[in-house]
C-alpha cells in the first residue's frame, strides 16, 4: 500500500467521522438552535413550580425565547424564586404573565410567557408580577372531590 | 568478488561512492553525516585490517586495545548459573567463534555484549566504554555501533526486503531517500539479493531471510557484528553462502565478527580464533588448528562429535540391573 | 488439592493480580511518556489509523445499522402502546448517543482491532522483531507501541460517531420509510431532546475513555504475552475478555458521573 493511498484512505476515514459528529450535533441534537446571543435576566416568584427544572425552555406563543437559569427557595416569602434568561432579541411588556405549563399531557414542565399590553418593557433584573403556579395533580383532584362533596349535600338539600 | 557498482543503474546524483577508491569492496559507504553524537565516522570501519593483526592470534595481542572486553562476568537466570567468572577479550577485525553445547551460555554472552541483560558481577566493556543497561541513551549510542544477526532473521514482517534494510538508515541517519536507495541496493548486492528488494518477507525463504537480516545488520557499517547461530537449519548451499558471506564481510569492512554456533566444521573454516564454552566456563581457546590438535578430552569430544566423553551419554540414573530387578 | 492449601492459593493469586496491576500501571505511564515521540512521526500513526480504523469501518457500520433497526422495531412496539410512537426518533437517538453507541463500538473495537493489535505485538515479540529493534537502538515503545496507542485513541470517537449515525439512519428507514411515522416529528423530537453538550459531548468523552482503555489493554497483553504460538492465542482471548469487562465497568462509572441528575 503506497504512502499516498494510505494517507488518502485515512483522510477519508477522518472526514467520515467529522461528518458523523456534525450530523449528530446538528440533526440529532439542538446545536442549530444553540444560540450564543446575549441574554438578559428576569425573575418570577411561584408558590408551586411543580416539576420545573433548570434549563427548561421559556416559551411565548409556543416559541422558545429563553431558558430557566436557576431555581432557588426564598426562605422569607416561602416561595420559589425562578431566574429566567431571555434572548436579547425578545422584549416583553411589564404586565406579562408567566405560567408553568406542561408540554403535552404527561410531558416536561416549561414556563410560558403571555405578553400583556403595556407600552413599557421589562428591564433586565425585573420581576414578572403576574404569575400562575404549576398545576399539581393531587391538588386538582382534592379540590375536585371537595367541590363534588360540597355540591351533593346542597343538591340533596335543594331536592328535599 | 564483484567490484563496487558492477551492474548497478547509473546513480541519479554524482554519488560519492564513485570517487572513493577502495580495495576489494563488496560494500561501499561514503563518509557522511550520521546522527550518532559521539562523532563516530563510518569511514573508520572501511579500513582493511593491518597485516600484523591478521597474522597474530585474536586474543589480547600486546598493545592492541580490545574492542570487546568481558571481565570476570558471572550471570545467572533466577538461581540457575549460566556464566561463572568468564573473562574474554575480542580484538578488532577478527572473526571469532564461540562454541559449546546447548545451555553453556553462548547466547547469554551475546546478550551481555548487547546490553540486553546485566551481569550479576563483573562488567562488559565495548571499545573501552562500560555497557551500562541502566543508562538507556548511552546504551543506544553503543548499540548503534553494533550489528546483530538473530537466529531466524527477526525481519520486520510488515515491511518489504528493501524497507527492512533501509530501516536502520531511516531511523539513525538524516540521509535523503536517493542516498538510502544507493546504500540499500549496495548492501543487498553484497549478500546477493539485490533483485529481491521489492519482495515481501513472507515471499522469501529462510536462507534468503537470513541474508536480508545480514544486510540489515551491516547497513550502518557497525564495528562489531554479532551472529546468533547463523548456521542453524540451513541446507548445504545456503550454509556455504552464509559462511562465505560472513568471512568476506569481515575482511571487507574490518569489523569484528562474533559467531555463536555449534557448527564446528563451518566455524573452523572461516574463523580466526575460537572459544569453547562448557557449563558457563571457557574450557579451551585457540586457532582452529590448535583446537583440532588439542588433547583435552572435552575439546576432543566436542570437535569430533563423539557421543560419549566428558559430557556423558546417559542421563544420571541408577544401574539398569537395579531398575529391571535383575540380580547379577 | 487440600482444603488447607486453598487460602494460600487465593492469597498468591491476589498478590499476583496486584503485581500485574502495578506492572500494567507502570507500563501505561511509560506509554504516555512516549506519546510525544510518536506524535512527532505522524506517518507511523496514520498507517496505524488505517489499520485500526478504516479496517473496522465495515463491522461498525453493519452493527450500527443492525442495532438501529432493532431499536426502531422494539421501540416502536413499546411506544405505540402509549400513543407516543412519534418519539421514536428521540428514543433511538438518546439510546445510541449516550449508551449503545460508545459501549457497543468499544466492544466491537476490542474484538476486532484489539485482538489484531495483541496478535501483532505478540507475534512481533515471538519473532524477536522487538528485540532486533532494540538491538538496532530503536525504542520499540516509541516506534511500535505508541503510534498504535495514538491511533486507537483517535479512532474510537470516530467509529463511535459513525455507529450512532448509522443507527439513527437505520431507525429512520424503519420508522419513517417502512412503518410510516411522520419524518418531521421524528427529527424534531430528536433535536428537542438530545443535547449537544450533555448527550453528544458525553458520548464522545465515553468513546475516548473506552479507546484509551481498550487500546492500552490490547497493547499491554500483547507485549507481555509468552513468545509462543499458544501464548499469542491465549493473549488474544484475554484481550477480548479483559477489554470488555473494563469497558463495561467504566461505562457504569461514566454514566453515573454524567447522566444521573445532580
């Protein structure tokens, strides 16, 4: 096997490997949407975050506009303090509301932002005032049962 | 003996070989830069032996510095002693045979000279320098001045014949490929295998392999060539070729040749001096003539190949009558 | 063998194992020391990359395709029960990139390239080629061992990536082209769920670590093999066994380090 031939084949091998890694990075993973744009920070306090995790997406109108940077527990207000990193390109008005939603029926939690109508925008470091905590299944069921139980005696009373 | 350059294609550049007149050279190597740091000049090795040295014995001739000096060396593998207080001196330019039966320590001697093993006591000197297995750099510098022919060639099976012979040149010199090509072809020419240069190792016979290994061993024109059982397993023609080559190389390059063998006939035909080892000691030494006329029973048994003598035929055992239960 | 001799035997075996481990570690450190020397002779490494990498392409490719096909079929059967068959791409990609790609590639590498390395070094040793090289003042560790080490470490990530990619494509063929899943969902779910740094990156790290382990074990066992035909045969089987066990053990450790939630 001549020197040139060997080197060419090895070059081909290396190229194949690079293409494979590139494919994995772009097509299989999220490198394409990996942006190195600068972000700004916003904060929000929740009574219940459910299963929201760090690095979960922040979406508005279904489009990812940022990520959850950190989740900490505020011992004074006994609330969860969530820090968001929003892409610099997207500005939100000060009366934006933040909701913790579920992707799909049993999917992961993400933060949804619904823009308000104010002409002033949230500045870096601002806190989102209007929040809706995560819906926890147990609370939902217990409130449903409570309502049901509250309903029946009333009905029974009305019928009588 | 063919003269240098006979039948070779015209060299591409003006090869220095053509301008140097050398008497009866089968090999020709122009003195040029090598990588060895101690300034070893390859042309040194091409000086034919002086007439005075050729006439005398190869033992420590008065005033002549020995190339290899083994001083009071004892060596043992684990607890089994192989060599016991052996002292030898090998002068330059001589063809010396070390003979003995199996297990007498001949191959160990080669290993000691090459620095593969360390003696438990005594020391080995090569050209006045202590062969120190601890200092790898110094050891490698010494080894560059030695050539070793292994028993079955030990050629690199993944390279061709040409690449095998070119290996030491490529590793230790900064010569360009044209120069290397000239040298390799000349070396192969000396062993009669120039036409086999493009062949792969798997395609050549055992005898040819040993000749290629010989060409490789002398590629850098070493000061000493060590032969480990070069005559083993060869047919008569290959035997004659090998013995002839070893002698011619020794004369042409002025290198010292050390042959470890138990082939008495071939060795005596070509060597200047011989040592006979038995159980780790030197029992006899002398020119082939002296050894053949020796009256020492050990020497006689070995030289004549007698089945019984100081080395007994029977493995030690109780008398056979006792074993068979016969009462005499 | 008497019962009383048993503890002695076990003790001796343990000591011998410890000695072998120590010797192997020193050998490894020595090999690392000679790496720069090998890197200065790139052609030697390139030849080895060809021998180790190019020659392994066919088995890696075929195995990757087979594993991808099987993952797709099995995955579809399970996912379709919960109506989540659109997540097939995600399932296959995560399984391959994180686990199956690196581990299976390493096992196949040990079996194909590892054994060839062991046999080659063992035969070189038994044919006195390494001794001849030493006598020619060429360090066999720099000339023979280190280039193979470099080549092995380099080839593993490449082969691992190729394995994963072929697997994903094979799953695409089954899932989209044959079963009829939606290609858009196939790729988008995958892209959503597979993280470049955490999944692909960690997968590459795994292949590098496995490459170091498998190549080193193959070289060491070959170098220490007995210089006889039986010795070489024994060495090649030992390479496969030891490499496989070490790779699986390292996989456990790396997965625990990388993929368990902090």
